[in-house]
C-alpha cells in the first residue's frame, strides 16, 4: 500500500505499491495491537474477529468478507493464510500463539469455501515454524494443518 515507504530499507525500493485497502480483508483476528488497529481504522479495512465468527458462523463471515472486497465476485482473489489464525491447540508450531483462534475445521472451511468460488488465483501459507515446536508431534500437527489448508484451497473435498 506504500504506507511509510520512506522507512523501508533501500533494497525494498523495487516493491510496488500494489495493495489497495479496499481489497484487503482479515478473518479470525483475536489479538490486534494499537498500531494495527490504527491502520485498520484509518484505511477502513474490513476485519472479522473471532467475535464475528462466533456470532455469525464461519460460512457467513467468509461471505461477508467477500462481499466487502469482491461483491460481484468478478475479480480473482489472493489468499494469504496465516496458520496462527487457527487456535494453537491445533497448530502449536507457530510464532504468534494466541488462544481462542479458529478451530481447524473453521480454518479448513475458509480455504474450501474460497476454492468453491472459482476465484482463488494465488495462495501463500505462512507462520509455520517447526523451530518453535516443543516436540515432534507439534511439528507434525502444524505442518499437517498447513498442508490440509493448501489441499482444500486447491479444491480437495471429502466427496
């Protein structure tokens, strides 16, 4: 978006200001610091917290998120998926563990539902960090969840 571009190191000068605030949406927030809150409000970026997920259900929240940034469903979508949006009981090998996140099923639903729209053009899955795991099971749980998200986003379904 070009926010505070003057503070970027010179080696990032090539990065284009391609993101538009009206085309960004967040789902599953539960820990927002003052600086993040400032930018969300300043640029009127739609953000759905776990309160919204609890109140409306994940299906309605995904619909509301798409309505906010792609109401006619005519533009391709990039999904940047932070696995730490999922509760750390499901994905413990991540850097920002905050209780009360999405269930693994809700997290998979987001990817499945977006794949069903036919709009998903690109995907990144981030915040998986095996070095932060306490044991091998934590690594396997987190990596397995990230892989499942990828498979769902690529259209894998149960039936």
